[in-house]
C-alpha cells in the first residue's frame, strides 16, 4: 500500500531474545499459509507472540486473506484480527484494502480499527489514477507490530499520465499530481499537501525522478501520560527530492542515489515538543558482482535536522549497511550483513552458513552480535542459531 503511515501487524524485532520459536509456511490448492509462535525470555516485557496468515488466490491475479497477530505478557495482551484483499481487473485496475481490529486487555473494544482502501488505474502508458483512504482510530494497539501514529485519517487522490516510447534514449516518461487531506479520526483537519512528480526511464537501465510539495501540518506529541496527541497548531511544510537509479549489470551491478530537503516541524529528543526547522537527507547504495557467485553491497543514509530560529542542529546521524553473499557451490552458501548507526553507536552483525538439501529444504547456522541502546543503558549480546526448514509435499 502507498501509505503516509508506517504500520505493520507483525514486527519481528519485537521478539528480542527468544527462548523458543517455530514457523510453518506452505501453499496448496491456491491457498498460502504461515504460522509463527515465539516465547521471549522473561526480562522482555512481552513474552508470547503468535502469528497466523492465510491467503487465497481468486479470479485473475487477485487474492483475499486473513491475518491474526497476538502478543502477551504479565500486564497486558493484544489480539489483532485483519482481513485484506487485492482485486485486479483487466490488468490495469486494482482495488486493494485491509481492515484491522485491535483488542487490548487494558482498553475497550471501541475505536480500535485500522482501515486502508485504495483504487488504482496503472497502465504502462496512458492515464494514471489513484484514490485512497487510510483511517487509524485512537485505541489501536499493535503490540506485536509497529505503528507510528494513531487518531489519524487521510484522503488522497492522484492523477497522472505516462508515455511509453521503447526506442531511443528515453523509454518512458510520466508525471503525477497528488493532493492529500489529513484529519484526526474525529474529522478535524490536521494537514494538507499538494505534490508534483516527474519520472524518467532512459535506456531501460536508468531511472530517475524528482518532485516538489507544499502544505501545512500539525504534529503528534507524547503527552505526560505517555499517549499521542495533536499539538493543535499548523506549521508550513514544503520541499523537494531527487532519486537516481542505474541498473547496469556486470561488475558494477547497481547504483542508487537519493537526496531531499524539507521545511518541516522538528521534534525534540523526547518527542514532547516540535519547532519549525529543516531536514536534509542523503542516501546512497552500490552493488557489485565481481563473479557470478559473489555479490557485495553497501549503503548509507545521512539525516540532518536544524531548528530555523536558532540554527541549532538537533539531530545528525548516519545509518549504514553492508552485506556479502557468496555461493560456494550449488548447495552451500555464506551470507554476512552489518547494520548500524553512528548517533547511538548501535549495530547488528549477522554471519550465516546455509546448505540446501533438496528442493525447498535448507539448514542454516547463524551467528549474531549486536549493540543497542535501551533507555539509558547500552546492551550488548551475541547468539548462535540453528535453523532447519523442510518442505513437505502433500
């Protein structure tokens, strides 16, 4: 979904240090299913996790599904039930949606819905359309997942046009004009925005797009009681961004570069206040393939935020990622990955050895080491994990 809200019914990092975990997934007769259960160690507040996911293929390129996630501990439990759908008509029309209800042992069962609906017309060339609604009521609690805001709803519409040439330098060009109106879940306006974007494809290898937007926003703050509430005043919001991608193939497989500047509200460290300021972002990544069985990639994302009235830099940090995948034989492979950020000196390092034995069957041995900040303390740890996946054909 193309959403302004970041929402996940299940977020695997909620399972901080599992004592036991198991997963089963499969597909049969047009049905796909997955089940997961995990028990955290007692020092983590949420100790039990459960996930059930079932989808069914229907018609042509269409699916319907149901989703359950649950999390519980000594003080509270949360159960989330969802139904979702994706219908495709004539290969260019799409109707997609999801409806989630959150049930929390510490709260009532009213105003606990999360609803997403989108209609798209997406031909490769010609008229482009997008209409959407997202609504998140104020008592939604995704304890097993992640949600960056509540008490919010947004209406958006987009119109655009695309041209396909398939010869010469320029292969495809398109433009989009999008308008968005945002409200709290009671219908009070909290934001509006208009955005224009251009997309270019050159040589079927190079993609770049740029855009400009303007509007005004309110911001959600953390109250003394720990809840989220709108700040009640609007701040101007405008800026632009540029993205460039080159899928070259060969040794230099892929390059990506993104940059953006935005006039917006800047939060303090506690997210209890917001002030007018600016944000600059720069992101880049590169993938190399020196051999057919060896791939290396690296990337970094730098963010800087300043308060306009004082010029003070309130946030500046770099996140980084590097990975190596080496296919030693057809069955045996090595993978290593490093994720980190400089501001709090946090990182996660993974090293994995895997071996395929038959179609869909794999055994993996992994080593993980991490350092992260939890509240005022820095936690360090490492673990070894043995994982066996076996495909049963029924």
